[in-house]
């Protein structure tokens, strides 16, 4: 790769030939109302969930916290996928993705706010979510007793706080360097972010893996899978690229980034979306195949439960809807370059990602089959409201693209070959 050479910063932060209206959120634009809309959804969804849950019986509270966990994981996974994208962008010195990097930075900037969604789970939901957290749960269980040094409430809370502290610190630091470059035009900031990204990727991989172990795998503390972290990562990355595709298409329809985002960038986002559809399927199949082949009782219980009752139908729907349908749909070049077709695929895959998280969490509560609940919708609406409010707030505070990134001209003229 060619190293960007330091030079004097331009006198105006707007790239030559581009209208300022396409690079900033105009004062009277409808998207400036996103934070208020998100706040309303958050108050209605989460407030309603809490009111119904605490006014109900023990069963209602268990449903509340399981639904809350699904909604929280859904929005968190998108933000984690955005953090991964930014780190990979810098570590590989990518050029094509500069124009969409700010969208990813705005998405990962939500991580400190999304951490707040997990505080109620830590304070009130632990007992309803995690059997191992009950007093005396490990006294007559040899398997759990062996995991006590790791699976205990105090260490669990410390780990969770550490995960969010690390993710938030990475998101805030990389976002700050990017915004600082908008002002100064200093190319050293690009080199600084490139040098920091490889160790940050390693830290991200470790924390995401153990987060998946803690918040998803330990729902069934007797079961384990050594590639479960990769499974969760694959779904998170796929969900982010689906969101990125929707955000870019929606921005162009709203009159934003019209001169910046092209079918070439959309095409590459579509290719990355297809890549992680396949990677998720590979992780899911590898996990299932190895457990099926070994046929060990301590491993097969997880899938046996998800192949019983109406969970079997959900499992089949997930395999077809999360892989088979989107794989063949996204293969043609024309689909990835069509805004309507790619948007449809993105919406479909976000729905499948939500179903995947529901499939991971809810059998812990409803062992015999799917039991729809009002809490599922209310908690999801509330969590998406927090996501929308934080994302909309980030859009209002800075330019929509990295204005003085040294590779911005390369990104603006990018073409697929």
C-alpha cells in the first residue's frame, strides 16, 4: 500500500467538487428528529416492558428479562459489527470504504449507550436468566461446581463491565481520531489509527468471544462449544453489513451522500453481506456437525432441545432463511447493485439475525416450543429506540464522511473490477 504523505491541511474541510449539503446533515432535515423519535420508542417500549413485568408474577418477570436480553443483544451485535468493520478498515488500509466509514463510526459510538441496556439485566435479571447464579445451585451439581471459579456473579459482573469499557474506549478513541482529522487534516492520524488497529482487533476478538460465552452460552451452563464466539461474531458482522446497506440506501433517498455513495460502494457492501451469510452458515454447520458426530450427552442437549416441538420448525426456518434463501438471492451482481433488491435482502437478514438470537435465548425459558409474548415486541421496540436515538445524535454532531481522510479521493472514484 502507498503511505499517505503529510502535507499542509486544506483551508476548507469540504472535498473539492462536492456540495456541503451532501456531506452534512442539513439543519432542517427530517433525520434530525431521529433522536427524539428513538427516545419516544425507548420510553414506550422499555418503560412498558418494565411496568408489565414488575406488575406481573414471577413468570412475567422471567419473560421480561429473556425478551430484554434478545432485544439488547440484537442492537449490541450491530454496534459490535461496526467496531469490527472500522478496525479492519484501518488495519488493511482500505480505500473503497472511506465514504461509509463514518456511518460505521456513528454506529459503534452507540456502545456506551447500549451498555445501559445491560444494567437492568445485571441488577434484576440475573436470577431469572442464569440458573448457575442461584444460591446453592452448584452444591449438588458436579459440572457446575467445577465451573464455579468462572461462573459466579461477582466475576461475571466484573467481566461484563470490562467488556463494555474496552469496546467503548476503542469506539470513542477511533471516532475521536477520525473527527480530529476532519478539523486538522493531519495524515499522521491515519497512521496512528492503522498502528492501533491490529492490537485492538485482538482485544476485540477476545472480549467478544468471552461475552458470547457469558451472556449466551452460560444460559445453559452444562453445554459448551469452543467456536460459539465465532458463531456470534459471524451473525454480528452480517447484521452490521445489513444495517450499513440500509443506512446507505436510506441516506441517498433522503438526499444525503448522493454525490458520495455509488452503486460501486453498494456492490461491495453486498459482497461483504454475502460473505458473512456464508461464514455464519459455516460456523453453524461446523458446530452442529461436530456435536452430532461425537454424540456426547453433555453436548447434544443443546440441539436436542432445539429439534423438539415447534423449535424444530424454527431451526429449519433459520437454516433456510439465514443461509439458503439469501445465499442464492445475493449471488447475482445485479442484485447487489440494485438498491431495492439489496434493501430487501438486508431487511430479511436482520429479521433472520433476530430469529437467531431468539433461538439461542428463548429455549432456556420455553423448553417445549415457541411461545410468543408481548414482551418480545415491547423490549425490541425499546432497544431499537435506544439505538436510533444514539445513532441519530451522532449524525447531528459531525460530517457524514471523513472529510480529510487521505484516501477519500480514492474512495470517491472507486470502481469494481
